[in-house]
C-alpha cells in the first residue's frame, strides 16, 4: 500500500493512482477517504496498491476503484480528458463562439466511455 497524498476529490486520487509508476510498480487500485470521514487524520487521504488483489468492501465515506491492466491507458486518457473538459467548463469556454468544440467534446467522451464499457 502506497500513500499517494491528500486530494479534494476521489477523481484526483484516481488520477494520482493512474500516474503512479515507480520502477516496475504501478498503482492497481486506490482508496480515498472523503472529507467527512470519521477519523480526522485520514480525511482526504489517498492510498494506492501495487498488487493485483482487490477486495471490494463497502465503507461509509470511502471511495475506491481499480485500474484495469490493458485498459489503464484508456483510463489515463479519460481522466486527462475529464480534467480538460472540467477546466474548460469552469472557464465558460462555450461562450467564445466555438460550439463545434462542445460537439467534439461530447462525441469523444461518448466514444471513450463506449470503449471502456465494451473492453475495446
């Protein structure tokens, strides 16, 4: 288990897991404690595992996820893409007169999602 840092959201924790690559070790799954987690010292903490085992357990105020082998690159692209879209939306980029970017963004998001769901 590797400590990946403190983050504001589970998406940021997942991105940290996807970018973790030390030697031959890569992050295979992550665990994120929300800011409302009962134990103060673990709030907004992110941990990653470098082994293939993953035992999904339900715990209140904790988010977890798994990084799948061959689809890890697609997951990395999707995390990057979501981050880019979020930044553009926060900057209100659709107001500057380029509606085609909205159509392309939606199309790419749908295609990436379809690739993940179908395993292509």
